[in-house]
């Protein structure tokens, strides 16, 4: 679509979407805080639980999913391990590879947040996102 054919309504739709997205992210951060998590910890838990490999993701996998540098994810994982949210374990086949899994505490916190987020997404679907 050439820029000369963009309408005022196109710009309004984009603004509404970006505004709602920012509101959702702020809301999400507050929800994480109520459970004693930071937004990055919430994202980490979701990346670990949502990863397709049943053994769990590697730190490199998580870095790719979160669009972060490997060393930043190492620090995030260290803090999450210290908080009892995730654990490291050796890969079943290649013991040099470290996989991440959720602890029972991490699982409970992520489930609570995920239920709230799915409800909020359903609510938003009937609002700006359906425009």
C-alpha cells in the first residue's frame, strides 16, 4: 500500500492498536508484580513452558524467543533459579547441553498469570483488536 493512499482512519487504527498493546503490556507487568514476579521473569517462565521440546529449552533457545543476548538470559535464569522458579538440568542425550524446566512454584505462578492473560485477551478481542 503506497503511503499516499493511507487514510486518517489507517493512522487512527494503528494508534489504537499500539495504545492498546502498550496498555496490555503495562497491565501484564502489574499482574506479574502481584505474584512477586518481574515482567522478564514472566516472559522467561512462558518461554520455558511454551517451548516445543519436551526436555525444555536451552538458554540459547530462550534468548532467541525473548530477543535478548545470551549473557542477559544467563543472568535472568540465574535470578529465576535463585527465586525457585526454574531449574537447570542436563540434556538426556548430550550432557554438555543444559535445559531449563519450571519448578512447581514456577508452574503455579505461570498458570495463574496465564489464566488472567487469556481472559484479558478474550476481553480485548471484542474491543480494539476486532476493529
